[in-house]
C-alpha cells in the first residue's frame, strides 16, 4: 500500500470529467446581411417556430442564376466543463423551411458550418429544403469534439442558396432555431 493514499486520485478525477448535458443558443449576431429582423439571435434562441428570421427574396431562375444568403451567430458558452470526445457528444441543430411564392418546383440548399473562431470544425450541406419546418443536424465525431479548444468561441454560419422554377416568381427561407446540444455518448 502506498504511504500516500490519495496519490493518483486527483488526476483520475480530472481525467474523468462527466459529460455535460445542455443546449446552448445564440447570444450575438456576427453577420446579418439579407436576413431580418435584427438582432437575429433573439428570434432563433429557442426551439419555437413562433418567432423566426427570414431571408430576402430571390427572383433568379434555376439554371440561369441563384441567390446565396448567409448569416452567422455566436453561441453561448456551456455552463459546465466539456468532457473528452469519447464521452461528450455535440450536435448542431438548425430548424429551417423554404418559402415559395407560387409553391412550384423552387430549389433551396443549406450549408451549415460550426466554427471555432475562424477555424471550421464541421460543415454539411442539406439539399432540397422543404416548405415545412424541419431540423437539420450536424453530429460531431469524438475527434471533432476533442479538436475544439475553446467552447466559448463557437459560432454557427448558415448559408442558403436558392432559385425559382418560374420567371417572375420568388423563393426565400426562414430559420426559427439554432442550438448546440451537448450530450453523453
């Protein structure tokens, strides 16, 4: 038996930080052009579809041109200590819908990017957004969670590219919610 009964206990405790279970929401705007109304983050900081933000309308016909509208928000710092990626899961949720003027064959694709400062940590493109509210989810791997050095410096960039199926028609997009979900693996 060791003459130091607690030797090695403290490092084991610190290495085994329990994963946090928490949702964190936007707390500031970074980029808002072509979206309304500001501040954007106040309308997308919960899971409700009662309030939301909307993009400008696009009048470009598919095959001839398209419009790309993006916005970026800072995400609040989680209240707990993030565990290692083998035990700590992290997902990015974005709730969106396409808004059609005539409801006929328009196209809208969305790219979601999770950034730590200027560094992209995860991105994905979701094609053919529908006209009903739907949640799109990015799930980070254990290695991607471990690569994040400062969870207080996370932000989400949403970029939607769209076009219309008909001349003299329009399409736009709405977003009602963005959040990061921290969970135990």
